[in-house]
C-alpha cells in the first residue's frame, strides 16, 4: 500500500439542488437547467420528454442559481453563485455551440471565506433575487448586508462607480486560437448595502414597485421577525428603509416569493399560513395543513397559480382569484404525493420537474381536467441515490463481481438501492408469450443490415412475426418455412437462400415472402433431428446416438459432405467462422458431448475427422458451445446446464486448446450467442443472471445485464432500432437496445422506514437493516423510534422485524463471528434519550441469531435474542475486531469478548475518547477513531496486557465523516469540508533510529501526506471494488476503496505507482492551465 491514490467517480452526484427553466440555448428553444452540487446539466424540452443536451462541471459548490434575460438580449443568461461566494453569469453561444462566461468575480474576501463556516456549507442555498428589470442581482453574502451585483457593464451610474467596492471580474471572451492564454482580468464592481441590527432571512425584488425595490424578511436583535420594504438609493449608495409591511411574524416564516406584474407583491410562507402582501393593499392569507413548504414554482404568467412542495412530499397548488388587479381570495388544493422536493420548475403544458436531495427526481403532470384519475401523475422518475447514510459491498451472485447496497433517501423517500456494474438493455417492446424454446431473426438478404422476420420456435410448432413500418405484427407465413414443426435453427445464406432445420428435415428455400422450397433432406426411418448448427454456407446436424451429418449449400442444393458417429451423445454444435480469410464458412466443428461431458473438435471434411477432445471436470452436460474471435484471439466457449462457462484459447489450424478457465454465470443452463457492437465481437450469455462476455486488453471480461432470466437471444435490428435484440424471457419476448458496456445500473427496493445502517450476513444469506421511524406526532413512550429487520439477499423481502420504543433508538448493527464460535450473530447497538428524571444517557448491545422456524408449513428465518448488555451511555458504533466486539459508548471505546455458556458479553478493556466519534476502522491490532472535532486518533490493542493504548493523533483539526485504515501506518479519511486525505504514521523502527534528542516526547503525530478536494461530503468509505470480473483475476476486497457521498455520488480510490501518479498529477495541473473553466472559477481554489 502507498499514499499515491487515484480518485475516480463511478456515479456522479444525483441529488438536484436547483432547477430553472428558460430559453438558454436558443431564443426558440426551451431548456431545463439543473444544479447538482458542482455540476450543471442542461436538457432540451421535446415532445418525447427531457433530452440530455449538455453537461459541465463547475469549480465550486453551487449555492444559488437564477435564470434571467438581460436588456436587449434574445436568450436567457444564467447566474450562479457558489458557497465560497464566487459568482458568474453564463450565456450560450449558438454560433460556437458552447457556454460563454460573460461576467465573473468574487463577492467575499477569500481568506475569510475559507474560514467561514457558512461559506463552507456544501450546497447551502444562498438567498438571491433578480430585479424585474434584469439590471441587478441581490445576494445575501453576509447576514446583515445585502450585496448588489450588476448583470452588465453599465449597471451603475457614474456616481456609483466611483465609490463601490472593487471586485475581481474576469472576461472569458478570449481567443480560442490560443488555448494557453489566461483569462484577462478586468475591474468590476459590486455594492455591499449594510442593514445594521438586522439578521436577514430572505429577500426578493418587488415587481410592482419602482426599480431596485425589495422586500426583506429579517430578525431584529430581540429575535422578532419583520417584513419591510427597502429601496436602493443610487445617489448615496445605500438602502432606504420603507414601510414595515408586517411585524411580529412567526419564527417559521422563512420564504418570500415575488409575484410578476401586473399583480406584483409577495407571498410570505410560514408553517401554517400563506400570506399575500403588497404595499397599499389589504393582506390576504390562507391556512395550510401540509408539512413545511420547501420549494415552489409559478405555473401561470400572472402569478395567480403557484405550486408548492412540502418536506413530506406533498404537492399542493395555491390559487388566487384576482379581481380588478387585486387578490380577492386565496385557496389551496392538495394534488398528491411525490418525492420530497428541494426545487421545482414548471415546463409548460401542465408538466413540471421535481428536483430532490432526499429522493428520486421526477417529471410530473398536473391532471386538472380529469381529477378522478389523480390530480398528480408521475410521468418519469430519475434515480437519486442521495443522501447515502451507509452501504455495504457484497457478491450476492458469487460470480466474482461485487455489488453495492446503499441506504438511501430520507422520510417517505427512504429505500435500499442495488448498484451493479454491467450492461444496460433499454426495453422497447414486450410480447407476452409462453413456452418459447428459441428465437431467430431473418433479413431480406444476407448482406441486408436490418431484420424483417422473427422466427419463434415452440415445442411442437413455429410462429412468425413481421416488422413493418416499425410495427411488430403476426405473420401467417414466409417463404417455405414449416410452421407445424419445431424449428432447431434457421438462417440467411450468403447465396440469398434461407435454410430451416426442423426436427424432421433440413429445408432450403427462396428468400422472399412467397418463396418456394428449393431442396430438402430428411433422415432415414424414424430418426429425428435433435441438434443443428448453421452458418452462411454450412449446416451440421445430429440425429441422435452420436450420429453427425455435415452439409454445404451449392447452387441452391444441399450437398451432404460427410457423416460420422461419435462415442457419446451430442448435446450442442457450433460452426461459427473464426478465420478472417474465410468469413462465411468454418473449417472446424465444435461439439459438446453429454454422456461423458466434454468438447470435441472435428475437421469439416468428408471424414469429419476428430482432431481434439477435451473432457470437462463435471457431471453436468454442456448446453451451448460457441467458436468466437475477439481481439484477434480465438476462443472456444462451453456453457453447462448449471450456469458454469468454460473458455479455452483455440488454435484453429490444429484444433489445440489451452488456458482453460471457468466462470459461474448463474444457476440455470446458459445459452451463448455472438453479436457485433461498435465494431467489436461480444457474446451474450443468456441465463437466469445473463452476462455479456467481451474482451478487454486481450482478456475476457464479464458484465451483468440489467434483465433477469433470459433463455435465448437474437439480434433484431431495424432502421429505428439499431443494435436491437430479441430476448426470450420466462413468459415474454423482450425487444430492446444495448446501452454502454460497463455502466452502473440501479435497482430500487422500497422500505417502510428510513434505512440508516446495513450489514450483510453471508452464513444466513440475509441483510440486517437499521431503520429510523420519522413522524410528526407527539413523542411518547409508545412512539416507535426505529427498528431492525432482516431481508433475504435475493428477493429482498422482509423475513423478520423488531421495533424500538420507550425513547430508545437503534443506532448501529454489525454481523459478527465471535472468536471460537461457529455461528454468526447480529449485534445491534441502541441509545436511549435521557429523561428529565435521569442523569445519564443509556444504551444496549443486543445479540441476535437468525434461526429457521416452521411457520404455516414453511421454514421461515426469524430473529432470536441471545444476549443483551445495558451500558451507561448511547452505543454509537460497533466494529468487529479479531473475534471481539468494539463499541463506542458515549465518549469511550470499549472492547467485549463473547462467552457462549451462558451467552453473554464480558468487558475486556476501555479507553476514553475526546468528543463524538463519527467513524471507526481497524487493521491488525490497530484501531483508528474518527472524531467530530479533533480529527484522528490511533489506538493499539496489546493482546498480552489486554489493554488499549494511544499511538498517534492527527495534528490538524478536522471534522471527520469517514475513515478506512489501509495498514498500520496509512489511513484514508474524509472530512466534512469536502476533502479526502491520506495520513501516515511514522514507522516504529524509524522512530527507534532517531537520536535521543530528536525522539518524540509524546505520542507521534499523523502526517498528512496527500489531500484532494472532492467538493462533496463523503458519508462512508468501505473496502471493495466495482468492475468487470475476469476468470483469471478475481477482485480483491482490500486495496481499493469505494466511497459514497451525501449527494448520491459513488467513487473509487485506488493505489497507483509513484511514476503514474506524477504523470497524472502533472497532466491534471496542465489541463487546468489550458482548459478554460466554466465561470472563470479557479481549480486550485
């Protein structure tokens, strides 16, 4: 292990903090722009939905985002302010088809911004508002000051410019011919307008008032809340106080919404009321019963209808009746339930976007014309993994490829997410049909690109489907294809004919729809054809008892080349061409045998001479065999009936096989089919857990497919469905398109409560989930605070569940195998809130065993309490440690050992800690503690003395969010300021070589040897990896790290050699110098 690390993002942040809609990319083009932490995503609004158009990174965490149209412009511009108070104004150049930075600067002293806790809050929403004339932008940079920014070069008067505060502004309109040229620094201005003795909560410009007039919601020194009108005086560069619109406002009123002209005025949102306020008009109010409102969007141009979203996912609509330019009445309509919104954007045609940081992002439709069908309809959901509170890395399928199971979401949006690295299949159509044995696609001619007929084989018959005008229809017949028999193989031939092999005969026919039969061969007597294989010129069949017949097609006739009898029964045949010099025919026949399982290679000649035989170390018969060539290497693939797949390297000249490897692709028989994608050969391995086999760096790699239980597959492309496939599933045929090879695919598992912690127990094939119960009711001894439940690791159904009450909450869980024990247990940690008559918090460690019980005639897995231990303090964390149990109890770390008779936990030792522990990791006898205030502490366990001693501590004060100990000296950690770091402890042997005068008098410090600004809060770090499994290189659980972030991002931290690190580091540095950043933001900051 070394401290040269490579950090790569596997899944970008999915939480949406900001959403705006407007004409950004063109005057007639409607766009949706999403702000996701430090990334912008731009979509086009089309009749088919949202179309991803542009994506770019921002060197900073987006804290506010507004869309506006400057005076004299035909397209909207985008204003962005980051949490470090850098700002920029972006536009889109239609001629260059790129984003252009018009203005940028810094609104705050950089050194003070780095020290400000408010400035460092990730994705903290910074209140900002745009003047109705689009000349000014007001932002709340300081609590008692409003910063006024201009949207163009001529936004202040001459008297203003002489006295304003200077700001750094960089023009990005530089020549693209010289990419190394740095942006030109110009002088820009902004104005800080102080409001003494006022703590500003919200602000908006008012449309119905004179220019640069705003409503400000603030608290006075007595913490009384007021809403007051202020006007900017350009002569004296200050805000002039106007009338107080409303005083003594409730403390939970914290949102202002400016309404457009001609209505004007503002909406003041609190927990119980929505008020319409406008100077000179009588206030109006309406009560609300939903949870606190978190977001809104206007859905009418006059502002009379406003959509609101609450923090429990309730969507409601405010309707204002306007008479003679004033609000006569107000009403609230509850529409339905959606994800908990963090932002909303109306897209037109009663469609709006719901962005969420707590659940999935959604596209919704207001069905106001027919409310009986539901006033709110979710059109589409876009997965959001955030916030990820915990995750585990497991290999559920035992195929060498790990999966991530995350605890995601908050409140009603809580769920488990299964994240797999594999191949996506986008479903286009589905046909319900039962009993399908196999499927093939036919083209009008061999060299035609697209298919027009789908041949479906059943046990006793064959059916046809036609693809015409992008419609799939039943077909009564095609050419001379026999429909009253089972089809074993069918294909287009290079000479234009079609060949069909049934269980009764081999048939050669003309290719067109009314084609005639050209030739036919039938086995003698009562023999039945059992297996067949085809290519563009050849055909090989078996009629049982090991008998093989080989044909070629010449002059539209079937020519019997040779026949032979093998020692064993034939299970499968293949003759795919693998010689580039002969692309339409094969010189080798591959046969799978099943009485004595093995593979045999025969020469395609008159004698069908056997040139090689390879027995298989199994009793399971082969079900599919395939000759293929990938990256100029020939392979023989053999799939068995129990999900095993053997691959051999093959020399086609001599038929020699070597370098045998075995993989497990499921539990049911596997069917192999080759296909072309992006100019490369791939193999689809259809089974209960299908995979794509492809070659990478001349090694075979396996990728999961996001479709389960595939029996057979065939290419089935059309002009509108390129690279499409027909897949035979259990009770249907699916038509779909392949997406990218190697991509993360997400499956959502809804849960009743919010999942907070997860543990996997391989012995019982269960997941243990700690859940939290969130409610708005009164908090009593009978209130359910949370629970612990076990789930089946395949179906994810709940097997057993227990709940906690009496103010006790479950806080942690771990699967543990104690020393000298053969049974795995679940250990659950709890914490009980201190009651008024109690002096200390308390907690428990509960030990459960999963046992099978007979219930209703079936064996059910249930939780059985084996032992418990009450402790004086909340048990915050649990960790398995060398067969013992580590527990963080309050401000102490304690170690327990297990005594099986009677079952109980006994303390071994303890050690006091500084403050609140946020993370714990172990390696050997080393224990690393991550702290909320004082960073890292390293402890060592002495097994002889049975005690804990402190070895080292971090000299830097960090708020640790997660850690992982690589070894005795290297620690990878994450802090809540969005940084990843690596610390190293001085080697003990190196310390002993120091002179006495230089020897440390105290515990040695941890030295930070590497640091990287991620820009997101990492919630958890675990050892593991995501990637293609290879038979020769199984993934290691230690050495690579996976991290998950608050915003739903997933990344990997891997070791790289020092030389590679230096190369990539310099490349990264040079890229930041050459490539112009969005918004003129500095990468180094």
